[in-house]
């Protein structure tokens, strides 16, 4: 790997080696990545993936880090951090590059007299992550407002534009979770003048108050598991098997919401995974329901499962 790291720095002087991943995730957990590149120009992707192919490297594309867990030993490949931050609009269509935070997208929309994103106030993560995982909150999902997106396909090493139906959206899922394609930018259709400023502020205030009451502050990814159904939310099931507040090492299942797993200080990925496995086991035993992770888990070699 040392030879590959040297070649990487020769070809990509802005790249880094042995970069700690914990500061790029909301869990604040993860070891070093052998290769690391902060992407600010999408035109660098073909060259990056040519290098990946030539050196047979695993890779990860990283957005806001709000929905993933890295291994304690890090990652033996290339991590590409998407720092694409462009924003523009035309009439009621807003186009945001994949590295734009949802909070920045909402702020931009408000500043330009647009409405419709107020329900997302407080939603973590980036535009790229929202499209990939069909992120949603307060009854508004990405699939409801996405018009089109520009993507990069590492298999063909080219860019193309696709429309909403290309993604085959479902609950917290899309085609991109099962393919190597990468979001470069997304265009959303929202409103203009359909809500007064007072109505917008009221919706955002209500959203903020709900999060204060229900959701957890700290080093967490948000919901660890998908909700099996509206009648059987994961947090309720984990609570009913008596695991709310349960700790392993410095990892804890939140006492406030049992579908939130928290790094209370210096938790290891193994601590979080042990808690998650325990929750899955107990829920399966009592309710015969198989919890599915919403959080992406990465081993040293790539995507992993509990």
C-alpha cells in the first residue's frame, strides 16, 4: 500500500494518506483511510476512478457522514469526500451540488423567496446523501420533490443526467444504494409565494420543537434502524425489549429514543455494533421482526452488514 500511496500523492497532490475518518462522521468513530481526497471539481472524478481501476482499490464516496459507521481500523482504499457546494435556481427549481448540506439548501431557498422545504428544517446530511437514501422528514421525502439529477458512473467513467423515476425510490432507499453511481447535483421543484414568511417560520419552529422533544443530541447518526412499519417503529420495539439506556463500552442506546445509538465519549465501532446486534437479536426473539440497518456500516474493505 505504501507504493500505491506514493503514486496517489504524485498524481493527486491535494490528496492525503492515512487520514482519520472520525472527524468526517457524526458518530466521531473510525480509523484512518489509506487514501483520502476532498473533491471540489467533479471533472477530477474520471482521473480518480482510472487510478482506482488501475490499482484495484475499494472506494467510498462520503457526504456529510450523518448515516454511516466506519471500522475502528479505518478503510484500506480511497475515500472521496464530496465537497461540491454549488447552488442556483430558476423560477421554482433549485439545483444543488451533492456536498451542499440540507440546512444550506433550506437557507438558500428562504433567501430567494422559495418555499416547500420548511418541513426538512433540522434534517442532517447532504443533498447527495438525501437523494441516495431518499431522506425524508415530517412527511416530505426526497422522491416527492426531486426533478432530475446529474450522476457520474464509475463503470463507464462518464456523466449523465437522469430523471426522478431512474432512482426507483422506496422507503429510505434508491437505486443508488445498490449501484456505484455517484450524485453530482440534484434539481428540486419547490414553491414560490405559496406560503407567507410567518407560515414558513411556524413550520420550521414546529419541526425544531419536535426534534428537541423526540430526537437525540450528541455523537449519533440519527435512526440506526429502518422502521419495520408505522405501527412498529424500531425505537418502540427496542424499548419494549428493555434496551433503552443500555451501554456497551462508551456506546449507549439513548434513554430518550431507543433507535438512536450514541458515542458518549470514546466509543469504538465494535461497541456500537455489539449494541446493534443485541437489539436485532432481542427484537427478533420477542417479536419475530428482523430489524434492518438504516446506517451504512463499512469494514476495512467496504460495505458490511451486522
